[in-house]
C-alpha cells in the first residue's frame, strides 16, 4: 500500500510533505539542535566508523557527545543499536533523540547524513555546524535516477545548509546559500560553520566550494591541512603519524585511517591536545559490525563487516590478506540487496571475491520483496569466470546458500587454523527482510551462536 501511494502521489507534493514534516518535527521537539554543536558526516563509505571515532575522541575527554548512525545510537555513554534499518531515522525519532541528548547534557551530536535522507528532507530542522565529506563512489544511484551527478548534488544540498538560516527563522522554503545562518553561542563561544573534506577524493573541490567559515582538508596520499603518513597495519589495529604525532587505533584495516582523520581534526577544533585525541582514538575498542572481531577461542580470525559494494569489499579483503597466516585461506560470505537497489554492483562483488578469496559463499542479505535466487545468481555466476582468473567451482570453493544462517554455518565449517573468515553485507543491522517480511537478525549474534556449536563438536 505504501509503495502504491508513492507512485500515485506527484513527486513535488511528496517532497513538500517530507520537507514540512521535518520542519514540524523540529518545532514539536523545540529545535534541540540549536543547543548542540552538530556534526554531519556524508559520503559513500566510512560514515559509521568516522562518527564513532569522533564520538570517542570527544566523549573520552569530557565533551559529552551523542551519535545517530547506521549501526548505533549513542546518548553520551549510553549505546543502543539502530533498530530502524535506516541511517537517518524518521524526523520525529531524530528530533526526539536530539532532545534526549540535550537533556543528558550532551554538548555535541554526530549524525550520519545520506543522499536518500537528504532527498526526503530528513536533514531539515537540524542546525548543522560542521559538514564532513568522506568519499564518493557510484552507489545508491537507482534512487537518484541512475545519475551519479544527481547523487553528488543530493549530498551537496546538505553542505549548502551550513549557510542557511535555521528553519524557524525562515519564512519560505527557499534554500539559497545567500541566507547567512545565525551563529550558535554554546557556553559563550560562537560556533563557526566548518567543512572538513577528504582531499584525496576527486570530488573534494565540489564540497569545498560551499560556503563556510572554515574549510579543512585531510589526506593520506597528497596535499592537505592534515596528512596521515607512515601507516602501519597490524593484527590488533593501525598506527599512523600526523605531523610529529603518532596515533593508534584498535580497529583493523589501514583504510580506517581515512575514517580516523576527521576525528583528529574535530579534536583539534575542540581545542584538545594530541595526547587527548590519542586517548580518544584508543578508547574505541569496537564499532558495531565494522571490522568487528568475533572471539570465542577459535584458532582462526572471524570478522563481521558491513561491506556491500566494490570499494568496501576491496578494503576488507585487502585487510584479510594482511592478517592471513602462511598457507591459510580467506573465506568470505557475501550477498546483495533487492528492493530496487543497485544491481550493477552484484557481478562486480562476485568477480572481486572470486579473485581475492579462496572460498566464496553467496547468501541472502535483504532481498526485500524480490526473489532471492536471481540476486544470488548475479553474484555467483560472476564468481565462476572472473576477469584475471580466480575461477570458482560450485560445490568446491563456491557455494550458493540462500538461508543466511546456513551460509554462515558453511563458512565456519570451512575454516581451519590461521584462516580469515569474513561475514559481510549486514554488519550490525538488527533485522533481515525476506519476502517483504522483516525479522529480527544480528549477524554478530548468529555468528557467535554458530561458532559455539562448531567449537563444541
């Protein structure tokens, strides 16, 4: 019924509905974002990890911080899993959470911002002070008419809000950056509007062109205000240098340096010292469903990660290659979403997994209302004859198992001493949707349950 109504209602009317609903939600809860320093993070990958690093740097140093993101929601020290299956929950939910942050004495709020959320005006009614751009790769394009430019522009709309007046001060629905936003005064300090951007992205200049008081860049490869150098990845985390300071993180994968860099910058902007920033980075031991190690005493490495497209899958598999012991194997379970999500990524992920992993299990992620079989076959067929070699053979090193729990069981049954097992695609999501029906699900819990069975036998 909901999807039918969307088709019948004119898009302009639907857009206006979303916009005014967001404004009303902010009014209903008393515009709580005006009492917080609000940091918005957008990009294709890394938003959740970046948000959690920022939360940790601030919260570990007495600057109470809230967080609303794909995997988790934090109200200061309190953590909840995101049960809404949406990075940006409904407007009333978001405003209620922001009000809770204010009541709990939070000074900061970190929010992930998605192009789909912006398209539905979910960012409206939130007075952002800082906009962070992580990266941009082709994903979520079907919801933007298949256009990468429209996808980029949707994220740009969020950056434009830094130069707009808050919704309660505006008398129209115009969103011109010519309207200069009234500054917040938090604890007697004027909060300047700031853009932080990954200078290594070819799209950084687009986001840096939006109006702001400060524009700060970071890089691993080239020129920027903050540059990470001498990156060293180990089996317990990563260390890297920014100027003379060495920073360490407990999260696996050299790619996570990109996700830690905005937290370093935010720390400095909050007038924290390098030792305080280091303390904050090291305080973060787990990011739910992001390179999360599952330990039950097994003699192989087991990781649960959200990776669900080419770039994130490449990063996860490269990390597995760094961790793997001599003559050991990489085992990966992957899948893809239905429900009109990007179909083009399926064979790409299949080819990539076939080349970089030794065993591939293709299983359900969220088929939604779609038939799961064609989704799985799009991936599996690509595994059988990938460009550059690595052909997989069904029944030998390629397995198509529709039921995700059974797929996890198969992955664990293949694991030997020193192997690396990757369970990808869902991370810490709290549900799975099959045949249009949503059921409770958490990869981390299911993996632990099945791992214990393996170890008991």
